C-alpha cells in the first residue's frame, strides 16, 4: 500500500518474479465508470470503491484457493479499505511504502515526462 509513486507496482512485480508469485495491480480492477470519473479529475467515493475492493478481495481469495500467492499493488490508504480488501483472507501482510514529499513528487513528474 502507499500513495501513487511510492513504488507499489515496481516492488510488487519484483517480489512476484523473485518468488514465482502472482502479481496484480489494483488499478486494473477499476470499473469503466471509475476510470471515467478519475480521468475527469473526480475523486472516487467510498461507494465507488466498494465493488472495486470486493473484486480485489475475490482475486486474493481465488489466488490463495488455487494454492498460489498473490502480490497486490493497491493504495488502500484508509484502514476501512484494508479491512474490506482482506475480509476473510488469512495470512497476507500489508506493506506500507512511503517516501518524502520531494521523492514522490519527483517520481510522479518523471512519469509524466517533466
């Protein structure tokens, strides 16, 4: 978990490759409606996020059920989101990636080509 630019996808992909686990990026699970809202600069509400979190929870559960190990890159900044995300799923640690404002800003600007 962590803000955009904290390294969630980079670290998650590296862990998945290193250990032969399955990597999932939470952004890939957003509905068309959520993507449209975010593209328009509108923040998502908790109601917008609920089906997304449920889909992520199902993915974690089904991966474990298939005797695989999931690595999920997801902001999950609010505790209630992490509770929804991990409901009924045992043994998955949450790693919080954070960095200084300057470091995160520089990564985001580099991503945008500035």
